[in-house]
C-alpha cells in the first residue's frame, strides 16, 4: 500500500482531485442533486482518475493509497458534493473484503477489474427488518453442488442500480450457533439476476440507493470470498473499519463546507449597520464550528494512521465517525441559522448540507452503536485485575 507516500506525489494527486471537483463536479451538483439523477459522466471520470481503485493494492492495478491520503480525498469531494464519495466508497469496501480475505485467484480475477472501474459495486448488508443488528439477516444462500442459490432482500444498497456487482452478506447455515458462524460473504454479479428498485430519501441525492431482491439467484461457489463458509460477518466488520473512517471524512468535508460558506456569507450580510461577522453571537457560532471541524479532522487522521499500521481500529474509527458526523450535523444547523432565510432556500447550498448530514449518524453503523463499540473497547483495554 502507498505509492503516494511521497509528499510530492500526494500533492500532485490532491491537486488533480481539486481540479476534477472544480471542473467536473461543482458546476453540475445542483442540477443532479435537485433532479435526484445519477451522475454517470462524473462516475466515469472517477474511474479515469483512478478512484475506484484508490485503496486497492498496486499489484492489482489500484493506486494503493494509504487511508490517510484517501480520507483527504474524501474530505475534498464531500466538501463539494457528499453523494459522489459514496459511489467509490461502497465499492472500495467490497474490494477491501476481496483483497484481505479472498484467495489469490479471486484477487487476480476481481481486483484489476474493480480498480479500473469496469466492475463497480458495493456491499449489500442491511435488510428490511435489520440494519445495525447484522446477525439478524435472513437472506439465505443454499448450496447446490458448485453453486449457491440466493433468496431474500436487501435495503439501502449503494450502487445497486448502476453498479454491476454486490458483495452480499448471506446465511449459508441457518442453524449455526452463534449465528455469525452461519454467515458468509459472496460476490454476486448483476448478470446473475437480481431485481433493484430506487428508494426515495431526504438527502444524499444523485447517488443510486436501492432495494435488492434475490429470487433463486444462482451464484458460482467460487464467488464465496475466501471459499470458506461462516466467515462473512468478520469479513464485513473488518471492511467497515475503512467504511467508518470514510464516513468520518465525509463529516469533515461537510462541516468544512458549512464553515467556509458561513464565514463568507457573514462578511457580506449586514444587520444593524454592520456585517453580521462583527456581531458576537455570530462570532461564537463560527468559533465553535471551526473548533468542531479541526477536532473532527484530527480524529479522522488518528483513525487512518492506526488503520494504515495494520492495527485493529474499531474504537478509533468509531470515535472519528461519531464525532465527525455529529460535527457535520451541528455545523449544518449553525450554518442555516447564520444564513437565516437564505439557509432555508434552495438558492444556497446550506439546505442540502442540512439534509445530507443526518445520514452520517446512521450509515455504516449508527452513532449509538459507535458509543457501544467505544465503551467496550475502553473496558477491554483497561481491565482492573
């Protein structure tokens, strides 16, 4: 991992990302978001930029980026339009599962296509009756010689409609105890046959979020990640470390956008004979927004650093995700108050930030779950003998 470990290389990459955002994303954001239409051309340019292979190892055709550099890219993208970050993040969680737990044959088969963006997909975990409690999933995959037959449904799946594969968490042994020993993760290509339908959302528009239905969908047994049943939940949870760091970086980007636009607006808007930035009440808001942003960024950097060193980081990732997502929510509310009626108007971006931010407290494990993970790790690491 880490072709871009050199600071010069990193600067070149981040500059390319900045140019891409200003040229190919920002001018079109409002239309795609307003229409809730999928930005196919932007997705194709993400592929040309190499972001579908951002964290995939160089030996498999990816950029081999460290999590630390990856989070800086996610922050930049999310500060413009958060939806774009979801297109490649969900994809990279699936790729991460293959790279960490797949056989060498599976890696050689799948990862180069994923890195090039020829295969674009995501992870299918959540179901209509279960989200945070993944051990309650019901989608089953029954073995039939050299195939699995999948039946069940998934909900809130990114890249389900415009992608062409999903890493699907399924039950392969419904009587296993504990239940996680009967769960497996397998790659399902869209051509194998699964139905999708679009879900309407409050925010996070433009990106395709759908429900997925499997009806006797046949998948080659070779698509079982690692070729060993009963390892799926552990494989997913390992991948969600990177996913939660990504969500935290999105929070930093969103909190940053709220702050930057509030600083600018507060110098232009006048009340009681002077720019509102000269009023103490507004200054307090800006100071708190800036402090939350910097604290969130530092937590993300810390989590990414631990991840890059190959150390278990569910506590650090949970802290970053918890704090950064709440920072994004609070900054969006304060930005709306600073902008007043204009913050409530679609003429400005603030109302979009206000709608997008709450997703960060829900996706990749609710913030309530993050608190439980953090507390359990604290107890585990500080046992009283």
